[in-house]
C-alpha cells in the first residue's frame, strides 16, 4: 500500500453475553478471529487491537487503502462473517501514541 488511511473498528458481540458462554462452533470462530487479527499484525496493517474487559466490544485500529478496503478487511474477519461479532467502522486519526 503506498497511501493508507487509518480506521477504527468497534467489534460488538452479536448477542448479549456471547463471550461468556460460547458454543464450540463460536469458540472456533473466535479463535479464527484472533488468527485473522494476528495476520493483520504480521502484515503490518494493525496498529492496536484488544477487547474491553467488560465485554462491551473489541477495538481494532488498522490501516487500509480506503474505506471500501477497510470494510472488506473487517467483513473478512471470520467472527464478523460468521455473525459472532458485528462491526462499526470509522475513519480515525491517530494523534498521540504512548510508549
């Protein structure tokens, strides 16, 4: 990617309490989700990712060519495609980064 934009994705559980009582199939999807996000990290598209400890949502901040590309990237997440998580996507400008 020569020119990229930054996006923030809020990945929300598809149903209340889903992450506390996963079925075997949902556990598999969540594992595939983690692998997918880890691959974004390996591809150097990922800036940060992690879950809220209260289970409200997960946050993924990443780079993509444009909004359409960002949408395709998040739609390809197995947990999103499988309905375990829904995605809310926003353009994002990183102003400060600690560490």
